[in-house]
C-alpha cells in the first residue's frame, strides 16, 4: 500500500471531482480501504475517520496533476496507470507514543471496460 500524503493526493482527488463530477462510489471500496488502514495502525481502537471520498482518475486528470505538480509529483512508474478509482480517507489515530495524529490514506481500485469499479482489483 502506498501513501501519497500532501498536495498531490488532494490535487488528484480534487481535480477528479471537479473535472468528472464524480462523488463517492459504493461503500465497498471504502470498507476495503478502511480495513487495510486499520490493520497497519499502532492503536486501531483510537481510529476516528474524519472524512472520506473517492474519485475516478482518468488519464487527462492524471496528466493535469503531473503538469501542475512538476518535479514534486511522485514517480509515475510507482503509481497505477489511469483509469482507476482512488479512495481517500482522512483520519485521526494514536501513534506508538499515544499522541493523536491526523493523516491521509489512499487506496486505488481498477476499473473495468465499462467504467465500473472492481473492488477485488486492488492496485496498491
């Protein structure tokens, strides 16, 4: 699972929502992503979801994000190839010292030929 924290992930999601008008996909992708997130936390019982969203990332949106970010964009070879659905979960949880932190977690899912999300096709 890759985490892309910061402006690029937010730009990806924001650009996709603005450009495609996509809202939240079926909760199944959120559930799968959240289970993966919880399995990696030091204190899963402290987990509190702040927000979540999902967006269809098309080649055009991906190219626009890369152009906008320039050298700050993550290596495109390390990312799934568009189109894919990106789920973003913003959350609070305690770290190993007991301090509450806020973080963002991303999951990506494949899209079939009809443009439908395939929850079993996790890309990261």
